[in-house]
């Protein structure tokens, strides 16, 4: 298991479901990657916009929400490290 790589938690999560071949592990390692740190409370993708890339949660938590009744919002899902938030 590769540790210390940005995609290592994704590999751990996938390995819990099924054993990955060396080729599958390499394909994940070869994916284009851009690391971005978001401060707490900042939107990663705003409601109504289509993302142009996938967001892999490396550390912390992320939530999906939708606006309801003016400025209120309803949280519809949570994401933890190893989750891909916008599939």
C-alpha cells in the first residue's frame, strides 16, 4: 500500500471493497492531480454549477447542501477522507 501519496486514502477505500490489480493501482496513481487547500466554510463548487474536475477529500470533512427558504440551506450528504465528492 502506498502511503503518503494524495490518492492513498482512495486506494485504501477501494481495497476494502475488492483487491485492486497493480494496473488499476497504477492508473489511479497516473491520474492528473492538483492539490488545493480550502479553508473552512468555503464552497468547493457552488450550487447549480457543473464541476469540471473531481474532488477527492484528503483530510477533514466536506458536505453537499442545497438552498432552501432564502438564506437557509439543507445538508444533503457528508464526505470524509477518501471520498470523491462530486461523482
